[in-house]
C-alpha cells in the first residue's frame, strides 16, 4: 500500500469510527424511550432515529472531503492505482450494506424492550412498513449521492492541481494588487504580457480601476491600471483565473492614481493620511452581507429540499454561519460545507454568491 493511501485510510477510518461512536450514543438514547407511563406504552420516533443515521452520513462526507483535500495537497504525484484504491475505500465506508438494515435492527431491539414489559404488539404498531421503506429509499439515495460527490471532489482536486502545475511554470512574474478600496495583495504569481496580465487566482476579486504593480529584476517598477478584469470560471481542466486587459501608467500618472485610492479600513473612525493630508475615505467593514446570503440559503433549502434532507442541510448552514461569525472563515472548510448542500438551482445561485465572498 502506498504512503498516500495508507495516510488516507487511517484518517478516513478514524472519521468513520468517531461518527459511528457518536451515532451509537444518540441511538442509545432512543432505546431508552421505551417505557410505560400512566399505564401507556411509550415508543421512540422511528423517523427521528432514521434522521440520526442520515445526518451522520452527511457529516462523514464533509469531514472526509476536508481530510482528502489536505492530504492530497501534501503529495506531488498520485498514481492511478492510488486513485482506484481510494475509490474502493470510499465505496466501503458508504456501502449500502452498512446502513439499509439499521432501522430494522433498531425495531427488533424495541420489540425486545417491549417484551420486557410483558407487552406484545404487532410489528406494524411499532414501526410501519412505510416508515421502513422511506428510510431505506432515503439512505440508498443519499449514499449514492455521497459516493459521487466525494469522487467528483477528488477528480476536481487532481485536475486543478495538475493544470495549476502546468500553468505555474509560465507565471514567472511577481506582482502586487492595490484595489480601489485600499486593500493590498502582495507576491502574486503572474505572467505580464503586452496589454495583458494573466493571473491563475480565483480567491482575489480584481476589478476595473484596480492597480497592478510589478517589481522587475533590474530594479525598475511598472504600474498598470485594470481596464477589463477578464475573469473566467473553471472550464473542464482549466482553472478559474484572470486574463486582464491593462493600461500601463507613466510615473506621474501612477503616483496620482495611488494617491486617489479610497482605503477600506476595519475599525470605527480609522483613517489613512497621504503626506500628512487626510485624503482617505473612511469605510467600516461589515460582514452583514454574508448573513444576508445565509438567510437566503435557508429560504432556498426550505422551498426546494425534500423533508428528509432539510435537517442535515440546515445543520450545514449553521456550520457555515459559525465560520463567518469567527471573523476569519476558512475557505477550504466553507467550500466543503457548501459542496455538501443539495444541488437545486436556487440553492446553487446563493452558494455562488457566498463563494464570491471568500
């Protein structure tokens, strides 16, 4: 077994064991809900028990995707045999045989608990065939979707990395980006051509009017104004990035453009002075837009998601909200969480809005 598969297998096995341990504790509580009160026999909700297992599948998916992304980024090469072995591991973790009969076995346990009270009820009174069939169909569909999502994520990670490695050999220039808001990005890989600058970077929003600076090996410096960002989304194996139309500025023009930048500063009443003269526009940063998008995401889930998937989807949204509340959301974590949501069109629209903020 190769080093990468060995590392992944151990990590995925731990995630699986931790999730299963958590599920066993939750299901044990439902078993305790079989008791007699006021002369009446009380039974647990089989629908709620089924949701516990469905949510655990989604939690495993999210955690495994994050782990796979982290480990794959540490290995320069991945053999075809490794990918096949990884696919087998995923199929085993999310095998239907592990899940489809769980509700039946839970019912058998409830029947035994009922018998201890000297009661004997028909199985239909304990758990209907409709409830069992609904759980069975739901878990089969979810497992199929989960296996597909994880394998697609692996494919995207491999594809993006190989293309990035190929394109990165052409990105020999290092540039800085000064946005109109005053925010700066330094040491960005780029390829500066006549009238064009190519940047394989989708995490930075580049807009018309932003300035791009290049420090040359001979000590000179060039400043360019962005005319058209030319952003393109990922297309097959081509990663998302920019093909920017620019206008080269002379020294006086570049100096004037930099002095006219409006700085976007966090913290009330923060200011920036140029040459002891206050030329800055004061803007207080707010993350309210993220929470507005999350509210729209919840509404979209409520309108289009099947009842059996809503609880898990809302829990994913809560995890995303926690990331934004921290003030420093992790892009890999938020991206993985977003990928775990249902793929309805209106949900995908809101997801793209949130991704644009990362």
